[in-house]
């Protein structure tokens, strides 16, 4: 039962093209889109109303201070809803 299979150059190039295409397209098929700004809820990011290790929302790059001077909460580009300037979450990024 000795079967010699002869592979042609054309067959090898065709199969190589299919494999190369699969390698290139796999990351595109499995890529998830980035999260929308302000779409994360507070629970997912372990938000708390008190600072953690001296880090607080008012020092974060994503924090937006309140529009009116009398308001006590601002907004965040990552977390939904009002945000305490003395709060903290896992998305903290120093300015």
C-alpha cells in the first residue's frame, strides 16, 4: 500500500492562499467593538463614593466637573450617571 501522492505547485499555492486568508481574517471576525463612552455601569467598575488610596474622580482624566457651580456631582466619560468628585472606580486614570 505505498501510495505516492504528488502535489503540484498550483495545488500548494492554492492551499497556502486559503490558509493565509484564514489567518488574516480570523482577528477581524473575532474582534469586538470598543465600548461606547459612558456605557459602563457603576457595579461593573466597582464604583465607590469615597477615594481609594488618595485617588479620586476629581483627579481622573475621564471626570467632567458639574456644569453649575452649586451642583455636587459631575459626570464621567466611562461611567453612567452622576459621579461624586470624591469617588473612585477601576477606570481611574490620573490627569
